[in-house]
C-alpha cells in the first residue's frame, strides 16, 4: 500500500507513489492499482494514462517487478478499469516524459484550464486566467 518510488531515467528522476501493488502470479508479476475518487475513469483513459505508464516503468525499472496489469480503481462505483502496457508502450511513455521534461527546462508551460483551477495556487500568475481578466 502507498509505495513510494524514485524512477531514475538518467538525466531526470521521477518521484511518486503507487496506491497499491498486488502480487499477480509468479516471478515478480504484479498488479498496480490507482484509486480514483470523483468521476469514474473510462477504459480509454486507463489505456492512454501516462500516470499508469509511469507506475509501470517504476515497477519494472525501479523495483524489478513485472507489471502485468494496471488499473484505475473507481471508488465512486467500486469498479476497476484494467489495462496493460507493452514494452513498446513504455518506451513511448519515456519519450513523452523526456519531451515534457525538455519543455519544463525551457520554461514552456502550456496551461490546461479545467475544474481544478479553482484550487490551484498558481492561478494568480497563470496565463489562462490572465487572458480571462
Ligand atoms: S490555474 Fe492555470 S496552472 Fe492552475 S490548474 Fe488552472 S490552468 Fe493549470
């Protein structure tokens, strides 16, 4: 439960927490669960989630496990949405992470406004809200 990870990708390190890791068969095979409150996540969201890909990378490369199944566990309807990642999917996820890291290094931050803005501490300096004002 609540396992911290530190994923070293050479020139960058990702830190995070996986809600739950369950044994899933033998030879270090595991299932990774991320609990979701609020709106239930869809199959499409689980299949395309970079968050779940990062968890799979952390389990595979950081913890030497085999992440054979990933899931968003929707607490609202008590239903898991299962997905998986191939080695190719994870290689693509690393590319995406590196692209985002490069943008951050270049101070390129594209705001993506949404319902979370009302709780965001950066709203006073966020370009998305400057335009509205
Ligand atoms: S206020 Fe700006 S930075 Fe904050 S969540 Fe909204 S779009 Fe993102």
